[in-house]
C-alpha cells in the first residue's frame, strides 16, 4: 500500500553483539498464529486504461453534441413534440455535427450516444437508465464519478458516471426547479419528488465535500400486496391472518424499522385490509402510500420557501385532518412534534390509525415516542406520557433489513397497558434466526411465541375468530 514511499536502498542494520540469555525460549522460532478473522475480499481490479480513454472520449463527444443540440433545437417546441419526432430530430442533428467534425463512430456507439442525448435533453441524463431499471430500488450518487444502486437489498457500484460536477449540478437543478425549489450554496440541501413519484434528496457543496450527494428512493409502480410479501418470505400466512384481524378490528398500529427496512411497503400492504366504506386521510412528507380504497384524501407537507415562509408541517396537516371527518388517519412517518397530535387522534375516536417510526425494536419504538413527545416541548410527567402511549397504541410491527439484504417482519408485539410506571408488552410472533449459510444467507424461521393475543376476544366479537393453533410455537427444522 505504501510502496511509493518505501526506501529502496535502506542501509544494512548492524548486527547486535551476541549476548548470553538464560531463557532458551527466546531463541525458539515464533509459532505462526492462527487468525480467527475471515479473509477479506480483494479489492476490485482497476478498469483497463483503454476502456477509460474510450469512455472519456465518448463523454467529451456527448458534451459537445449536447451543447450543439441546445443551440439548434427549439426548446419551446419540445413540449408538444412526440418522442419519435424528437428522437429523429436529435439523430439528424447529431449525425450532421459528427460529419462536420469528422468523428466516426460505429453503429452501436452512435445508437448509445443518441439515446443518452435524448435523456440529456428530456430526462435526467445518466440517471435515466437507472430510473428505468425495474431491479433498482435506490440510486445513491457520491459525486460525479461514483454512483451506487441497491438491488435485492445489496449495494453495488455502477459504471454510470457524470462528466463532471457541473454536469451533476445541472441535473439536480433540473429536478428541483421542476417542483419550484432551488438548491445552491445558501440553501445546500433539498427534498423533492420526481414526476414518477420517486423520492429525491440532494446536498451540494460546500456542505457535500467530495461532490454533490444525491439519494433517490424509487417509486414502485406495482404495489406489493399481502400475498406477494408472504410469497417473498417477509412473513407467514398465520401472521397475515393475525394482521388482517388487527387492521379490520381497528387496532392502532405502528410500523417500526430502520431506513430501507420496508416500513412503507408494510404500511401499504396493511392498508389493503381496510374496508372500502371508510374515509381515510393520509399525511406524508413525500407522497409514497398507494392506497387502493375509494375514499382516500392525500396530503403532503411543504417546506418553507426562500424567504422562510409558506411552510406546511406534518403537524399542520394532522390538525387539519382532524376537522375533515376521517375514519382513519395514516401518517407516512412520525418523526417530530406531530406525534402528540397523532396519539391524541388515536385516543379520540380515530381507531385504526397507522403510522411508521424509526426504531430497532418494539421497546425502542416506545422510547422513541416518549422522546418525540419531549421534543414537542410539552412538559408532562413520564407516567402520564406512558399512559397516553399505552392507551393509544395497540400494536407495533417491527420490520428489519437483515445482513443478507432480505427484509423480514421480525416481530409483532402488542401493548397491553401499564404495570406501575412501565408499559407492558407481549410479543406474539417473531423471526427466529438460526445461523448463516457459507454464502452469507440468513437461516431462520417465523414462529409464534405461545402467547395468546390480548385482543383475541375483540377479534372474535368482530367476526375474526382466529384458531388457537396460530399462537403455537414452531420448532426449528
């Protein structure tokens, strides 16, 4: 690693004079120690210079052609042009410019170049191919030369790059200006939503040290239902039956989990159990929920403008929602002072409301709720806070992304009330990890804990008489 700084002709070290040593073991050769660490994977080989030079040449040609296109195309007329007409126009202009500059490209390179030029003019440049790739869940840009994507829960580096930082900033500006936002040195970060509903976040220099940082959480056009998640192994049929009963009987549910653990997907799936006759109001920072019911009112919070005015916070939306005669309120994510209004809504006739929070376990989720109430600046005794939480929240569903990239519903926990100053909870289902395969795949199984649901009688009264067998533990196979 430090061969560049290694001395080539180091002076010979003088041999020490021989000394008489009583300890014979000092002359014995040291035994080779056996490392208990796993061998690290070797670093990826650097790309061949020839490929790098070719890629650089194509990037220079594309930049030159893009400038020429902006000079030649009637940008005002692009809004009314069809895709076929625009592609043909771009092909003709690029062929003319290539001929003028005596640049010869083979057919494949020419088609690739024309497609990239079309994306530059109408789309988001290099990001367009990744946005169209159905296998990609997240796009993570660390400066112009490093773009990662997430596939099947695993991050991988792509060969997609931007020309330079100016190119990346131009694409960022194109995205945020389309939704009436701006990002620059005075306002170096921004949240926005792409046309297809994907969530977009960017942070630009000087806050981003090594180049602009962009994160895109892609919007799933095909909503995953309960059956899909059961087939994927996210949870079992017994857990699905329990959750159906919980949602249908209007228990207040919190979906807890870390970033990218599948909280919103789980919330979407749970909402499929809501009766079509109910009025549902959703409140989100970025509209991601895809509810299929007939009577759904969607709200989205709004950040302040450049002058610091015009902000509509999730708490404002939630307060207004309470005046709109909802049967259920679904908050995409609770992360601040709106938690107190959410808990009060759950306590005052809006049974069956749902939200998500960031937490690593059900017990941590309760602690997060306590902390968020404290953040709201409301001075209440801890026992009163916990009493409010225990009476408002009935069920905490824990979603996790495991180390092999798979997403599992690792726990379903009921809140049963208060015991002294402590909120009492009981786990009904859990994911039991057993081990790891040689290729780092998690070995485990879902099992009930043997505890009968605290709401079993409620389920029965509502017509969901679940068999007692679903609460029986399953031994490891």
